[in-house]
C-alpha cells in the first residue's frame, strides 16, 4: 500500500527447543474470565509466549464426595465434576516476575469450567506447534507429574510428522504410594481403610482427587483411581486404575504362612471408563505402597502420563522400531515385606488422519498397566496388585499395517514362591486391549494444511485447506495494511457436516481491492460455541504500480488541501473517496487521469467538517492507494 509517511516492521521469530521433554508447564491458581494466575512454572524445555497455543487441563478435582469414612467405600467416586477435561486456548498476553509468567491472559473465554480449590488442580501446558512438516531428531519424553505440574506431552504437526524416535510418558502420571514410616508390626489389620501414615499402614497412590487431608494418606482403601496402601502385616499395595481398575494387593503375613484373612492388601484403583473420551482423559493412577516391618518393602509404581499428538500423517522411515508409550510402572520386588502396587497405564490421544509406517521401522503404541511387585520369600508376604489398562484413542480407524497397539492389564505380583492365588496380588482389570478406542475426535483444534495468498495488480487470490475440523462454524478472512489493525474481508461458512470433518477440505475467496505495497492476511476460525482461534499472519507484497504516488499537503490542514500525483502513465479515470475516522464516506468523485497526471489538484471540504483523522483513497485500475491526513 502507498501510505503517506508510513513505516512497517516485520519480525521473524525462531523457536529452537530441546526434545526431551518439549513442553512448558504451570499450575493455575485462579481463573477470572480470560485471566489465569499461575505458579510452579517450568520453562526448562519451552516457554509461554503471546499468541502461542496452550492446553488447559483439569488434572484433579474434588470428586470423592462424602466417601471419606473408614469403610470399604472410602475413596469411591462421588461426582466426576470436571476432572480430566481439557481444551486448547491461545495466549493473548502475559506478565512475568523474575522472568517467569505469573499471569496469562487468553485470547478468548474457556469453553469448559475448571475448578480451583483445595482438592482440585488445573495446569496449563504449552501446545507445541512444530510446523508444516517435522522430523524427530531425538527421543521425546514427558516431565513427570510432581503434584502440581507435568505428566503431559502435547504437540501438533500440520502435515507430516516423521517419527524416528520414541515418545514416552511411562511413569509420568500420578505417583505411587510411599511405605509406612517407621516400619513396624502388630497383627493383621483388614478393616482400616483410611488413616494417617503410621507404623502400621502404607501410603495410598495418587489419583484424580487431590489429597490434602493427612487422615486420607494411608491404609488399604483406594483413593479414586489411586491404589490403596498395604495394611499390617506386610500387605501389598493395590494397583492404580484408569480405563480399567487396578488389582488388589496381596494378603499379608501370618506365622502360619497362610496370610491375613481377609486380606490386608490395598484395594485396586477404580476404573474411569464411564468418563473417558477424546476430550477427557486421565493420567494412570499410582499404585499403593507395600507395608513393611523389616525395612525391605517397596513403594508403589507411578501411573502413565498423557500424550496428545495432532498431525495429518504420522510416518516412520529407517529405524529399528519405535514406540509411543504411556505405561504404568512396575515397582520393585520386596523380600520379607509387602510389595508396592503397580501404576496404571496413562492416556494417548492420536488425532491423525493417515499412517505411513515403514516395515523396517514398525511402531508400537502402548498404554499398559505395570505388574505388581512380588515378595521373594518362602512365607506369604503381600505382593502388589497389577495396574489397570490405560487408553489409546484414534481419531481414525485403528492402524494395523506395521503398527501394534496394546492396552494390557498388569499382572498381580507373587506373595511367595509357590503361593496360591488367594494370597497373591490380583491382576489389573479387563480383557486385553479393552482400552483401544477408534474413530473419535476430541478437542485438538482445526489444523490448516495450507494458507496462501497470491496477488496480481487487480486482485489477490486467497485459499486454504483444513485437514480436520471439529465443531467449526465459519472462517473470517481478515486484512491489514500494518499487521496491527485488521478488518473483515470475507466470511466463509464451514463446509464440514455439522462442523466436523476428518478429511481435507479446500476453501477459497478473492480480495478484489488489493493495495499497492505490503498487505497482511490472517484467518479467524470460530467454533459453534463462538470460541475462536487465529492463524498465522501472511504478508504479501504487491509490487505493481509502485511508481505511482499520491501526496497530501499541507498535512495537517483546515479542510483545504492539495494532492500531488506522479507516475500515472495511462489514460484512466481515478476514483477518489474520503472517509472519516469512523469509516463514514464524506466525499466521492471520479477524476480524469489526464487532468492530474504529474500535477496537483485541490480539495475544499465544507466548513462544518469536524476536526480529526481522515483517509483519502484513490482507486486506479483496481489498485487502492491510501493516504491519511488530519483536519484541525
């Protein structure tokens, strides 16, 4: 565009990153409208920046309800509330203290409700946009959950993600329970379900309820999908749960070697299957700790974390075999004490349209429960329960060519060499591979395969292509001459059926009034719930007609001014428009170019013309030339 005394700056940002892990994390302490207060920020592997996409996720919620009394139903679900819900948002701005964010403002209101409270936790995770095509160069790991942040890997590749390395969230989920402290011994206790961490009761594994009450820390009652701890004497920890339940811990020790009856082992974590879908997933529950009195028990295993991947195509090339895994951890074996329960498998969401997996580089996708720890001894001591299955969610049909997918329950541990099933740890629940879900899409946003603008002197052709759409209502093509103030050029309705599609869709429109010089274009995509996202900004230089100039003087003026015109070589009329700052047209005329070629011509606006900023627009052969002037 030909502007009077204007100057444009274009910044190109590069964003190098470490690949193991690759996300930034922050704990959300308050939500007010679009403003998020955060702490416990970890920007070791990435950072939170303006215009960047993020995942907001409810990691834990106050879901236990009234199930807090010392009975077998301790730790059951009262109401799921918002646990596990997540969505994609964009950062509009943020503030920092000591170089770390303390407040993040989102570009639009959140679609979900998120609960902040004593027994709830919400975190924000950077959603890594790795470009149109991306090839891995190292293994990608997941920061382990520490009670406030971590446990999630989230990335997006617009077109082809060439994966030649492992992506792992094994043991990155809810933590396993601790052993009792100090270790001690009294007699078989099979009826204590919740108490403080003492000599006689080992710790519960973590789950989707944020435990802050010390009276809920130990004993054999599960705590949602976290396995219960082993009771006196030498009870094994219960396995964590996720898509399926965790297994109960083994019986415990008696002088006769028959084991405690009923068992003193921790109860397995609950199944969350009724709440799991592509828009709501959970980390695997931690296994309960084993009870010890000889100092050789073991802690519970951690659950698997969460992996969210969005790409048009997932491909492998040349490698020995790779994996995407969110497995629960198998705890160590005990010798003369109770062993820990295993962590449950986590959650993997693969919103991917096509798979191109090489036979020389096969892919394994797994979210398996760990196996319970065993007690390597001659007398029955409690073994750990197996971890429940996690979940693998495919947005398309399950890929089978050179791809193996498993969600397996973990085996229960052995309480002694030759012990019978009655005293051993119990396996995690469900038939093998129950946690594989196919043909379902979640909340990962619409992805653009391409967005292009091509200009001639009379029009700019704008086209874009999506590779998936979820709840998409419409697009708005926006245009700017300074990359700051954008205005609507065209509104385009989604072609997807009911706003949802998992196949490529092409769109196109035309800017019939391009400006000479540099213009900026972007897409605003709006969902059915009226939340919206912006694309990247494209700058386009229209170089034709650059020898033509219009200059207003004097500027400022009192409504009487002249325009000096140079560079018009052909006999064409020039349309002239004058607009107020509010966009109201106050003047329109057509001027013969012969009368103004290499000359000046004058304007005299009426005496009632208000003071302020005005814009004068000249249209010549479909090209718009604009100058601003001030009346005062």
